[in-house]
C-alpha cells in the first residue's frame, strides 16, 4: 500500500516537472510596447502659454457675464456719472495714440495694480505685425480698446464721408485683430463732430 502511494507521488511529481519544462521551451508572446514621443521643452512651453491664454479668456468672459455697470456716460457733456451707490470721485484712465512705444509696458504695470484703463488707438500704428500683436496682448490683459481715427486727423477739416471712413476703417481693423469693435471714440485734437458723435456712423 505504501509502495503504491510512493509510486503515485513520484509519477505525479514527474508529470508536474514535465509540464513546467514543456512550458518553458515555448516562446512567450508579448504585446509590443507603445512608443511614447518625447515632448520638447519648446512644445511644453507653447502648451503652457496656450493654457494660460485659454484660462485668461475664460476669466474675462466670466467677468463680462457678471459685470454690472457702476457708471453711465452722459452724452451731453461726455462725463461719467455714478449709478446708485457708486463712488462719485473716480478717475478714468485713458491712453491716446496707442499702441506706441510704451503702451504694452503701461498695460502690464496697470494689470499688476489691477487698474482698468482704455487705450485709444490710431490705425497708422497698426500697420506692422508687431504693433498688431501688441494691441492684441493689451486687449487680452482685459483693457478696453477705443477708436482715435485711422490717420489721427482733424475731423472738422474732413467731409462727412471722410470722417466716417476714418472711424469705420479703424473699427474694422481693430475688430480683425482683437475680435470686437471699439465701443469708445476720442477725436484727435478734441475736434468732435456730429458724425463722430453718431454711433450709427461707426458700423
């Protein structure tokens, strides 16, 4: 009886050893490893910049949706008046003839201080890609862009059609750069006209 048990144990052991050896002779099939491309430092930097720009746009859009005006424009004397409990003593910062040499530097300083402002632009300053890029950057920082005519001319010396052309040509150019038309206008030399005061002429 003991002999049979020993024989069976030895036979089972040999059988297991045989199975293990036969398995080790077979070639294992392995799934090919996926090759990951290495992203360069420049690509990572570009991705970070794109993400920052997208986040900045989201913040600006959110601010626009939640924005409630605190002041209204009095078109009779072109002053801003407080609405309800808004502080009556305020300063509206505006910068003319942008984007000139210092416009972007000014915008960056104001952004750090969280101070809003309107940058009034001239079309002849937007004839290079560098200045167009500068204007877009100023706008992307959250600043309003205003119209100061294309050629910085005295509107009172022009015909009505020429005045419209000066204003509309710049509006079209600005819209092509920043994606929206200016909402504010400031006449060079303070020479306002009825044409310039009529917002329907700006379309």
